[in-house]
C-alpha cells in the first residue's frame, strides 16, 4: 500500500470524525446551545475540514509537479524518427 493511499485514508477518517462529532453536538444539544456556540462549532468543523483537505491537496499537487518536472518532454521527431522536413 502506497503512503499516499494511507494518508488519504487517514484524511477521510479525520474528516468523518470531525463531522460526526460536530453534528453529534449540534443534534444532541440542539436546544441547550445558543446560536453563538452553534456557529462556533460549525466554524470549527469547516476550518478543520478545510485544513485537513488543504494539506492533502498541497501534497498531491507537489507530487504531481515534481513528477511532471522530471518527465522528459515528448519527442519532436516524426513517426520514422527523423526531424520534420523544413525545420
């Protein structure tokens, strides 16, 4: 199993736990919490999910960029391996 798959798995586990925990608090204590506390819980949930997925997107982008930089460009030769005529 690649390390990227493991990271993605734990990213989704963290996201699910944050969402479930936040919604659990919002549903279980629906009438006990005032609007300010509900907003703070929702804000925390949003910020943590954005951070977790932002980190994962940054890692995926860095990996793809590195791979693209080390990939040689395609050949400019024709199908028979000769340079195009008139070039």
